[in-house]
């Protein structure tokens, strides 16, 4: 396995900057995610690492080896495509051993390596089937086996689960986590699915319009987003415009908003009194029908609607001043009550955004 380093890499298509001087350091054995909306440059970066897309400027290194002039077949970085790209006229075994055929691996060694790869993805029993006899999840496993069989230094995954239904996506997330834990391959995974990134990644680079908006562990990105884009892309969030009013006990920040005075325990940071900021609160941080004794961040609401989602219930709340909030309740009670009530969020759950 190798570490991967991108130093100010750039890629342009006429007047469009697809990748805008991005620098990343991916550690050996890391499960690293590139996350962002369509057109943000994440797949272009993956193709640059694989050698399929030339750089207009910048440098890519595997460990300390420059890769810009190294052709794809000499990088030992294997890419698993969104479409799986299996040969329809080959059996599963023949598909998986294709890379070994090209490398001239002896027959006995080839069979052992293919069996090991198929066993790792739990597809050995399907070795003699054709791709059209497999489910989508099984085809994805075969594509993974074909990548793993050549013992790559890096595994590059381009939206590998996007063609699967919800249940299969969840199953394959668990499989990818297991395979990574067993192999500890340096893995770069491209997706637009926030749940995949939050549940699998060791670190995530959130991309926006060709640049990295924020980089860090999933929990850090979700609970402490650096910008409104990151906060909104990583899940639903309620926002209120406010102005920094005072510093309270414990360096809590008191803000004046349309909701009234809101307190954030996130600290003052570099925020000046009088500065305009955005207060952001995740729906799951808002408690509905609460009798919270503290007056801080407690406010009257009307339940406009509610949506039962099984393990969750989603509320649409409206304040007397006309603000709308979404709230989520885990393991909801089975009643359809609406009307006036109260809601509360803890100061620790108020994220302060300045951009």
C-alpha cells in the first residue's frame, strides 16, 4: 500500500475549472472519501490519481514517487467503476482473473489468487456464473474481487453503490468496511451520498465547485461544519440569522435573533460583538413537547405537520414570529397530536456559522 499526496492539482476544461488547486494527503491504509454534489470535481480527482486524466498543473505522489508521467497500468492503483464494467461473455472467474492474465501470472498461482479474492467478497460459490445471472450486489462484489486480485497499492472506488437499492447499499457498505479492515488497502472512495461517507470514512474531503470546502473525520464535519455549504450538504439543518450580542457565563455566546435571544455554548472564537452570524441547529437536536426548566433556547411552537418514518418522526414547527423549523424524534409515540406546544435545543447544539 502507498500514501497518496496531491499538491495543488488543477484540471480545466476550456473555461471550466473542474479541480481548483487541490492539495490532499491520504495516509497509508486510510479509507478516505471525496464527497460532494455532481460536478464538484471529485471523480476528476479520482481519475487523476488513476492516471486516466492529465493534470494541467500540480503534482501527484505515491509515497515520495512522482506519478504525473507514470501511465495508468504502471501505477498499481485499481479503479472500480460505477457501472462495474464486467465482461458479459466471461464467467465470474474469468472476469476476476483478467488482470492476472494480462500480467502473465502462472496458471496454478492464478487459480489460487482468484479463489482467495472471490472468497474475500463471498462469491466463490458463483465462480462459474455469467454476470447476467447475478444481482446488482453480486456484480459489485465481483468488480471488487477483480480489483483486489492483483494486490493493488491503492483501491479507487467511483460511486460503487449508486446503482443498488437501499437495502443492498446498506449491505455493501458493511462489506466494504469489512474488506478494508481485512486488507488495510489505501482506499479513495468517491460518493455524493452523505450516509455512505459518514458511516464508512476515516476522513472526508467535502468538495464544492472544484475545491475542498472542509476536510476531517465524519463526526467533526457533521457537528462542527466550517461553512453553511458543509452544514447543509451533510444533512438537514435549521438556520436563523442573528447578531452576536454578549458573552455569557463560560464564554457562551448570546445572540439576538428573530426567535429571541439564543445562547450557543460553542464559544466566541473569532466572533466580534455586533457581528452578523448564522445559528444552525440540526433537527435531531430539537426536542418537541418539552418541559425544559431552563428558559435558554426554549420557545413556543405550533406543530404544523408530522411525518411518521418508523424509527423516526419528523415535525414541521412554526414559531409565533413565522419561523419554520424541522425537528426529529427518535422512537416516536404513536399519536397524531398537533397544535401548540414548546420546543427546546441545548446551547451545546447551536452551531455558529460565519460563512
